């Protein structure tokens, strides 16, 4: 059976994006793996930098691999053989088992990272330990929900990886440039500040600078309230708004396909998982100097955040497209997503700058307390996001069950039943 005309364009789009994305990512992967290998063998790159390049090469290969299902399923759908997808308990059981394996891999991360075979063993380990938590969250959120066709599912993945991520990166670069231009205009009116920043720039550009000098420079920089205000404004304001608006860009392509709220939620989660995959792999590409375990554990919560917030926005979009009262759902979902994202980023910023904040007395005690407070906030947000993920899944499964019950026709009266009536 051929796909409907309204969905046929989406199949073609998925075919083109997945095909070009797979080829492009595969080309980047080959280039990065070759560059990293040559750099390590020829000792033209430091060991840590060479491993980082190899990590990025494996990450690019993963992107190419994730584009292949979209290519296959869209081709099948265009040939009249669409495949539906339902996520049952079996997938969740497999994801739980994988999560248990992941715990063991975390303990292996540092020994492998600092071994002589790190160039060979670390890149695949980075990919595996990044993917498993995201898969686990996805199965918790979409278990028992009907997400539509395989083309829709993997088309969302391909579009998010190949189109959405570059769009968000470009927008964030533009945002940063606007901030830098505004800062430059302000600094030009403050000669003393310009001289101080020039001194900081010389310190930061000196790779052999004393760590104590760098710490003093950071402390001096963050003594200015404006610097902290700009950092919080970006991290807790502009960036959450921008990312939560554009992360579910792939869901917007499904506006004409009458998504159910459950399907919008699943499509949004997939979009968020792809964004988290990019962020986590980029962060973990720096692994190789012994700090990889810390980065890995820190990114686990960030992945959950992106999946939950994008899932809620996707649910809100699908609700708004189906009924008028869904617009209110969309507004609430978007505001909640931005609030969660902003709270997470704010706690991270405060934990990072606590050491450099000016305090009248006991600076060590203050920075320790600030870091611990930020950590507690992050843990609370982690459990809040996990609760929201489970709650949304239970709610949507109940809604689906209620709708399926409502459309079951009443059983006809037995033949001859009316004849017994007086």
C-alpha cells in the first residue's frame, strides 16, 4: 500500500536527509579517524588530543549508523510496505539490563582511559556509555505507547541529528556574537575595564601560566557582578529559551499528520535524545586524561533533562494541533521545560563559579557550601525529571486505553431477543 499523499513528502524528505546525513557523517568519521591515527603514530599530536580526535571520529560514525534506519524504512514506505512501531515491555527489559552493564562500564572507564590502549578501547567505550543511558530513558518514557511508523520514528532521529543540531549551533553562535558585540560596545566606554580585560587575556593566552595566576585572574573577573549576570542570563535565560524552542524542530514537520499527544511526546523525546547525544559525545571527546568518569556521570542527568523537556514540548505541540484547549497545554509544557532547563543551568553555573565569588570571610567554607547546594539542586532536578518521565508515560498509556475502550462498539443484541419482550 502506497503512503498517503500528505505523508509521501515526509518519506521522501526522510530518505534524502537520512541518505545525505549518513554519507556526510561517514566521510567526517573517516577523516577524523585517519587524522587521529596519523597524529598518534607520527607523534604530531599529543596523546590526549589524538584520542579526542578518535573519539569524535567514532561519534561521527555513530551518527552515520543512526541515519541508516531512516533510509531503509522510508524506502520501504515509498514502496508500499510501511512498518508500524510499538514499544513494549521487552525493549524496557533490555534497556534495564543494558543499564546494569553500564554501571560496570563506568568502573572500567578510568582504568581504560589511562591505559596504553586508550586510543583503541576508549572511543567505542565513550559511544556505548553515552548511548545506554539515553536508550534507558527513552524506553521508560515510550514503553507501551504507539509512536507511529518506523519512518516517522527514524525520520525524527535523522532530521534531529542532521538538521536540528546545526540550526541550534548556528543560532547559539549568533547569540554569542550579539553578546560579544554588546560587551565590546560597553567596554569601549570603560577604559579601566578594557585595560583589566586586556591583562586577563594575556594571562589566559599563556599556556605556561601559573595555575595560581589563572585562578586569581578568574577570581578578579568574577568579582564584577556584570560578568556573573551575563553568564546567568545566557545559561538560565537565552539558551534554555532557544534550545527548548528549536530542539523539537523535527516534531514541527509532523504538524499535518494529526499526531496524538502520545506520538508527539515520543517524537519530542527522540529529538531531545539526539540533542543530548550530540552534547554528551562532544563533552566526552575530551576524555583521555583521567577525567572522563566525572564528565560521564555529570552528563547522565543532562541527557534526562533534554529528553523530558523536549518530550513535554512535543506533547504540547500535538495537543495544540488536535484541539483548542491544547494551546494551553503547549504554553504550560513550554514554560515548564524552560524553567527546568534554566534551573539546571543556573545550578551548574553557580557550582562552577562558587570558588571565584567575592565573599567577606571564610571563602573556602562559602564556596564549599555553594557547591554542595548546587549539587543538591541538581539531584532534586534529576528526580523531578525522572518523575515527570514516568508520570507522562503512565498518563498517556491511560489516555490511550480510555480512547480504545471508547471506540469499541456495543455488542448487538442476540437474535430473537426482542421476540421475548411483551
